[in-house]
């Protein structure tokens, strides 16, 4: 009987160890997949996307709810914090 109990204990230990390894591997896989990318919507009158459009796309890809008023305030604060350097 002791051998049977010992065998069941070993099997339970191995099962718990394998489950932990599987969970760790699944977490690593999720981290390796990374975030989904979202296309940056740019103004057709501009040649390149601005930082505000890029940040907006990143927030939308992260699943955050964004209103247009947040970006209009952000644009004003970023414009005011610009420093012009003459060379």
C-alpha cells in the first residue's frame, strides 16, 4: 500500500509541476505576441502623421476610450511646450 500511495503522490507532484510549467509557457507566449497594431489615421492634407495621431492610434490599440476633447487639449499643451532652437 505504501508504494501505491507514494506512486500517487509522485504523480500528483508531477502533474502540479507540469501545470505550472504550462501556465508559465502560456504567459510567455502572450507577452511574446505583443500588442495589436492599428493604422494611424492621418489628415489627407498632411504628408506625415503627427505625434498626436500616433498617440491616439496607440491608445485605441490599447483599448482605451478616447474623446476628441482630450486631444485638442493635448495639442495645445504640446504646442506651448515646444522650444525653438536656432543653429
